[in-house]
C-alpha cells in the first residue's frame, strides 16, 4: 500500500519537527529549511539546464548536501532525532572551493560588477545564487535566535553562493553569452 502524502496535521498552521515538537509554519526554523528546499529546487532546474556532465554531477552532489542541511535544520535541537542524520564535512566546502578555483582558471578577470542575465541559464543560476544568500541569512537568523545551526551549514551556504556566482560566469563563457557590466547611472 502506498503512503499517503497528506496527513492533515498541518491544516491549522503548524508543523512537526524531527523529534515531534510542533511549531508554527512561520517559525524561523521552518523558514530556514524551507528556503534551503527552495534553493534545492532551483539548483535542480539549473542542473537540468546544463549539458556539461561534470557540472551536472557536482550540482547533484550539491543537492544531496542541501538535503543534509535541510534534515539537520528540521530537527528540534532540544531532542534527539531517534536515528542518525548525515552531516556536512569540511570536504564538502573544499569541494566547492576546488570547483570555484578550477572554473576561475578559464575566466577573464572581472573588472566590473555584473548584472544577472545574458542567457536564460545564466539567469537561472543567478536566481539560485540569490535564494542561496536568503537561505544563508535565514540560517544565521535561526542561529542568532538560539536555534543551534552548525557553523558548517553557514559556511557551506556562503561558499555555495560564491560557487553559483562563478558558475554563472563560467556558463556565460561556455554559452558565448555576453557578461553585462553594471554601469552606475550618472
């Protein structure tokens, strides 16, 4: 028998954390992992829009790590989850840094701020980057509210937004799309 998707337990505006605690759906913890989930969907759209296998594979790995982040954020910090949860590692951050460094080798020096755009794939990557920054802000907010967010989560999201920025430039070059420099209005 298939598992039902709807439970009706959230019909009054609250939801359950791993550990059983019920919180309002507007709670900063829910905002945090909800934004990470939104980011994961945008990364999936980017992955589906790119034809470079190595990039697609790394994006799928990133999606896996975002699921790890979401699961750790969904745990009531005052209760044990009852089962082991995967965790981020320093190697996850190093993976992003290595990818950034590798892409930067083939890119021209950046001399201006860039406007998002130039190609639909580049624009999609910028949207993912912006959602990533929001996810980072929500996680920092949760941590400052006493939510116990791992420093690794914040570092990973910070580095991921850098990765997505460089990926936008890399894909613009790969797709022969012009980078659009920002020119301040005079």
